[in-house]
C-alpha cells in the first residue's frame, strides 16, 4: 500500500485551510458552516473533477492507504462532536420535559424514519425490494438519517421571537434533545441488525450497553467530582473526561456492537451538568475544531462517489428533502396537538424540529459502508447529496417557518430560572419603600 507521511501533512494543511475559508463564506451567507466544510471536501477532492474531461482530478488525490488515515481522523472528529453534544445536554431538562416532549420526540423519529424508508424502497424498485436484506437495511439507514434534529438554528430563532424561555420553547428544546437520543438508539439497533444478529439479541445488547454505561457512568461521575474538588480547573480533569469518551466509544462498538458515536454521546451525557462541564466542553470543542472535526466533514466530501450520479439522484434528493421536512412537521405537529397544544403552536413545534445538522451526517457516516445499492433507480448512488441538500434547505426553512407560525401567537408562561428572576424583580419593583431610620444621637 502506497503511503507517504509527507502527503498526509499536505492533505491536512489543505483540508484545514479550505474548510475554514468555505465555512466562513457559508456562515456569511446565512448557511451552516457544516455545509461549507463539506463543500470544501467536494472541491479539493476527486469527487467532482474526476468526471470532467479537463485532466484535473482535484487538489487532493490520496491513495487508498492515505484515505484510511484521513478516515481515522474523521472518525475521531465525529466522536468529539457527539461527546460535546452529550456534555451540552441538560439532564434536568430531560427529566422535567415530561410526557409531552417525549411523545413529540418519539413521533418526530418514527414518522420521518418510516417516510424515508418507504421513499428509498420506492426508488429501489418498489416494496418488493424489502425482501432483499441488503436493500432493506439501506432503506432503513436512509430513513434513520431523517431522524435527528439540529436545534442550534431553532434556539436562535426562538430567542429572536422572545419565546425561548416559554413553555413552547422549552417543549421544542426538550423534544429535540430526546429526539437525538432516540435517533442514536435506533442507529445502534440498525447497526446490530446489519451484523446478522436477531432483533431480540440486538435489543438485549443495546439495553445491556445502556445499563453498563449508566451504571459505570454514575461511579465515574462521582470520581470526576472528586477530581474537580481536589484539582479545580486543572488540565487533568479534561484529559480524564476525554479518556472516558474514547473508552466509551471503543467499548460500545467492540463489546456491544453499537455505533461508537453512541458511546461518545453517553460519556458526555454522564458528565453533563457538573460545575466543570462547561470547561471540559470548551476544551473538547477547541481540540475537535482545530483538526479532527474539519477532517470529518471534509472526508465526507472527499470520499463522496458521484461516478454513477444522474438525474434520478437529483430527483431522489428532492424527494428526500421533502420527506424529511414533512416527516418532522407531521409527526411532531400531530403529537403536539394530541397533547392539547393549539393548532398554531403545534405547527410551530413541528417547524422548529425540521433543522438537520451534524448528527444527520454522523448517521450517514455510520451507515456509509452499507451504501451499495443493487438494482432500481438508486443503483450505485451515494445519498450524500441528498443529506447535504436536507441540511441546507432545512436550515434555511426552519427560521422562516418558525417566524411565520409563531410571530402572532400569544406568549406562553415562562419557565425555569428566568421566570423566577422576573417574578423576583417585579416584587422588588412594586414593593413599598423601606422606612428610613431616624439618625441616632452620638
């Protein structure tokens, strides 16, 4: 195998520079930086230019051995992303969200996954394709890409509308958190089924992993608190947290047959909510975005296969985006209506859940080894283009639809610390002036 360390150094330099520049450009255009990083991978790699008769195959033309190195970097990057997501998850909000957010999140996963699976099967030759195990697994993974929700854009839009700390805003944020957890569990089950295990054995291994992860995590959480008390704001606490992340990711895939990103997310979830968690999260984000995270997004673009891409692929991308958006609006909206939200608020909840981002790409990356369609319109087509289109379109539509549906709605009661602070402020403002004590004689 042809391998040259100097070539790896050059590849890393080009990837980091191009992802940063394209990420800044897309951010100025109001699009997610993720889209710019993937676009950088497409432009510097052989994915696009290799099909053009111009004698230029891209700035980077890595060998198979070098691609393995870049893939290793990208896998570390996606582990960092999910670990950070777990650290930022509000455990108290998960407990406080209640039945409504759980029901909304569950339907926000089941409906898009079902629609995505059915849509993929239709493009693979109809429902008869479900009899082929490989095609069925491919269709299920495509549906699973539609499960995750990226709540960053939703948060900013709700804050702009003054509804972030309302019951409606809290429901959307809580449902998005639970939505990601359910989506990751679904991915883990699919990964186990793809290995040839029975569904009951897969469920048993999945439950076993979560039991072990939580049980061990509680002990490690207490140990982490001890480290923080003994060595506050020291580098060793962040190193310990990162070691926990990597070991959870390793054990999840090696011992339980579950995606490594699930282990990374659980490690972050077990360490969330501690006094030192923001410091650890900040260091993980800095470490990841210095090299590994851009490698992940760029590698997706570099490794994309457009050798058999055609108009049918574009048609599939359009249907994929449509099903992804409608699935969230229908699933989350109807579920919210069942929990007695009014029609406008239910539609707003559904619109607030349509945005996709890094987790959708993580699911795509986990299922990419299975993408080997045989027969049907999608023969040989890599659904990367559809995933990128979904991220870009949903990121643009989410704030537009949220503003259109929620701008004229009546404000719901605020929750949490902000509500308590406002009540306290009103009490102080309306309190009668305190009596002035007479001066004492010396």
